C-alpha cells in the first residue's frame, strides 16, 4: 500500500482534470482512496519518472523528457516529486 501525503493528495485534487473529463475526488480522503485503487506511484525525480515508464515497457526512443513529464498521467507535485497514475 502506498502512502500519499497531503502534498500529493492536494496536487491530484487540484490537477485531476488534466487526466479525467470530470472530477473523481472532492476531498483528500476521496483522492487517497482513488489513488490507492488505481495504484498510483509517487517518484522522487524526473529520472525516476523516465525509469518508471521504461520499466512499464513503453518505448521512449525519440521521446523527449519534457514530453513525458507533460503526459496527462504525470503530475508535478512541485517539490521535486511526481505522481504517476496508471491508466
């Protein structure tokens, strides 16, 4: 089970519409439940985001780092960490 701190949960609440057509959570508790359900991952750096996608088997050949970091399922928490929501 993952631990999502308030910064992660608030980031998801504030930015969830970048990935979903309508809000899936209205509170920190709902955000935590949703993130646990879809097994969202928190990583500590840009490089870990890239490593995560490589481990998932995505072909990153020719993909630029900024493009990956701007993917809808990647959320910049703002403190150097990133939240990744698997589709």
